[in-house]
C-alpha cells in the first residue's frame, strides 16, 4: 500500500510513463514480428516468382525442342516406304538403276534433314535388348547370339532430341532349350 501511495504522490504522468514504456516495448516487439513476417513473405514471393519464370522457360524450351514431334512421326512412314523400296529392288537390275539411285538420294536427303532437326534412327541389330527403346515382336532360339540380343529388326526406332519417338520393332534371341535325352 505504501508503494501505491508513493506512486500517487509522484508527479502526474509518471504512472502513465511507466505504463507507456511497457506499451511501447510491446509495440516495438509486435512491429518487429510484423517486419519479420513481411520479410519472410517477400522472400517467398520472390522465390515463387523465380520458380514460375524457370518453369515458363523450361516449357518454352520443351515446346521448341519437341514442336516437330507429330510432323516427324508422320514422316517416318515415308522413310520406311523408301527403305522398303530399296530393300525389295534388285541393285543388279540395270533397268531400275536410275530409279533406285533417285530413291537412295531422296532417302539420304530426307534422313539428313531429319538429322538436322535432332531425329536419330535406332537400328539395334546385334545390340542387347533395351525395353526403353525396343519393342520385342518375337523371341527366337539362337546359338549364334547371346540371349537377350536383337537378332532382327522389323522396323527402325527413332529418337527426337533424346526422347523416344517410335520404338524399334525387333526379334530378340533366347537360349536354345536343352534336348532331353531318352533313358532306356
């Protein structure tokens, strides 16, 4: 009670100054917390903006890289037809030699054009079977090839900028089945 009297005896405004100091400290603390929250929110907004910008740049890069995907896939039928025509024509037949040379030049020009646009042929004959790039159409027993090796290619596969556009259709070797000897 003596303390209350001492406070009452003090000059007017002293009690307010003591309470005001506590209020001021609380306000400073609250403002510091708000400032820290605002800084955190600002950093998060900047980081999100950078992520959006990076994703947009990646999307544009992918769009440029794979814009030809459908067009290139449509051209693969033309490549297949030209290759089949060359396979079926006899290189020794003099009557079709000019036509065969024209088909060879057309195929070379087309393949060079596709290569300039990062389209790469997969011709996996003799390579180990890769399910990411090859589609096994059949398996055959073989004593000449290691098991799980491509022994025949029905249709070449293609990669566009490293991404599979069409898998190679292949025949894969398997180990020959052992003969069971008859016991008498």
